[in-house]
């Protein structure tokens, strides 16, 4: 029971962080483009991580896996760009729903690049995930926009980044991974944002701080939840992100939820649960 409470507490922090990050991204997008948001996010992040390392010790940033950190963060930056670009142009619930394809892309990538076996269960999970995307996007019925494709591309990038993170966590601390994330992505963001960078007005700077803090706290809380309990406990709680952001978007931006989004999200969630149960059964045998 204690473990479940701890996992639930950390996941509550993760869900709150992801929700606030989505809202802050939407608020900033009125004045700042996606490149600028990513640069400001990293700027806040490097300050926060630096303060944490000052307290916990800088010696832990030593790593023998700098090329892996570089590759992970190049891909992760692409994922962040697609996510925040989608936040600016799509209903928030739609962005969060499409992000739930990340585990399914990870499964597909493991089959293609790691030569893992494509079982019937995995085929079913992938099929349900793809069907869920089709139901949400309804190609041929409504126009497929660049923002929709950007969010799907970001999910693929996140899947690759998650695989890389699982490898890095074996040798480097979570704070080390966050340090290199901010250190590497800050100059990338600065170069990308420079031609069009707009300094937001003073009224938006609280949102700049929020987007920087939540970008760190969301992943930290999720990592802590996974360290406290099995993914079979964490993943179903994580799906609460969708109704939470849907309610927030309805209240703040008068965004409605249609039956297609609910149906597509349900298919993807079911596919993820099928895949998760299959992996848990496999690891226990």
C-alpha cells in the first residue's frame, strides 16, 4: 500500500507538471514562437539544475557517455519542438492523446532496430495504436495539418529518447541526465531561436519560469514513480493526464472534446495496456 501511495504521489506531480507545461506553452505561444519557447525553457532549466548540482555536488556530472548524451538530446530537442508546436495550434487534449503513441513507437522501434520478436500480442497493440491515431486524425474527413504531423513526429523522437534514457540511467544519475539535457539543448535552442527571438513582455515571464520548471519536474517525478513501482502501476495513472488536460483546456480555452478523440485515445490506451501486460508476463517467465 505504501508503494502505491508513493507512486500515486509522484505521478500526481508528473501529471500536474505536464498539464502546467502545456498551459504555459499555450500562453507563451501568443507572443513567442516555438524556437523561442525551447530556448527560454533551457535557459531556466540550466539555472535550476546548476543550483541543484551546487547543493548535491558537481562531481556527478562526470560521464563517459557524452556521445550518447549528445545523440539523445538532439533527438529529444526534435521531440520538444514538435510537442510545443502542436501546443500552439491544436487542442491541448489532442496533443496529449497523440503523445500516448510514444510506447507504441518504442515497441515498433525495438522490433525494427533491436530485432525483438514481433508477437501476435505486439501486432495487436500496434494495430490498436495505429487505429487510434486514424480515429483521432480522420484523414480524408478533416485536413491533416502540419501541427498534427509535428506531434506524431515528436512522439517518435520521444520514443527514441526514452530508449536512450533507459541506457544512460544505468551509468548516470537522473540529475546528470537533466544537466546534459539543458547544457546541450541550450546552445541548440539559442542558435535556432536567434533569427526570430522575441523577448516576452514582463507579464509572460511567470509562464517562462513555469515552462522551465515543469520541463524538469515532469520527467523527474515520472522517473521517481518508475523507481518506486512497476510500470503496470505507473502507466494507468499516467493516462489520467488526458482527462486532466481536457478539463483544464475546457475551463481556460473553451476547448470541447469530441467522441473521435475519446474513441481514438481509448484505442491507444488499450493498445498500450496490452503491450505492457505482455511485457510483464514475458519478464516473469
